[in-house]
C-alpha cells in the first residue's frame, strides 16, 4: 500500500517537474494562454470565444 502511494507521488512529482521546465529555464517563462481569442490560428479562421459570439449576436439582434 505505501509503495503504491510513494510511486504515485513520484510520478506526479516527475510530471510537475517536466511541465515546469519552460517556467524554470526561460527568462520570464510562463505558460501559453489557453484562451481561444489568444490563438492566432483560430482567429484566422474566424472562430471566437462564446462570449464574443454572444456579444456580436446581441448587437445584431440575432441572439436566439
């Protein structure tokens, strides 16, 4: 039982370390934004977040 808990904690610690490499090694390192409006590929295709789509539809009085 204790071996399983220790193994689980080791795996979680390794995962956290690997996810934070960019934060630790790069000056002013930070995680990339996960928001749709920050993704240039989606903006290029005209895809917006639901809040922006709702505002646009309400302004055109097409929100059903």
